């Protein structure tokens, strides 16, 4: 599924299962909370912190999907076409960063 259709799926889900979108500030707080859950898993599973027994069954993919869902909610309610924005960003990064990363001694 492409981003455009995923955005439409989120909008349809909100219309069918939710009452309405949370306001933008609430969704921003929700996004921060979801990113925090991703950070917790990464810090404990891949970083130097020990992983608590209660965190070992947490699904990183599910938490990342929560982040994507809230980002799509914010995009929908603010009129952002994420497919266009993402395509534009990838084009920019490809042109701007190609040589930069190939010439970065830290990455060799």
C-alpha cells in the first residue's frame, strides 16, 4: 500500500470507528507518547539499558505502526499529502546527500 492510500485508510477508520480526530495538540502529545514507546524498546533491546521482563514481549513493529498512524492523523487533519511530501523529501535527500554519505569517513 502506498502512503496516499494509507492516509485514506486512516481517515476512513476515524470516520467508521472513531468519533472524530483528536485535535492537533492532543495528537501531537499522542505522537510524543508513541515515539517514547519506540525509544524505550530501542534503548533496552539495542542500547545499553537492560530490558525489563515486562518489556521483552513488546512489538517494535506495532509501536512503529502507532507512530505512523498518528503521523497520518496529523497529516489528514492539517491537509498534508504525505505521499507528495515524502516523494519530494526522497528526491531532495537523494540529490543533496548522495556524495555526502559516500564521502563520510565515519561510515566506512
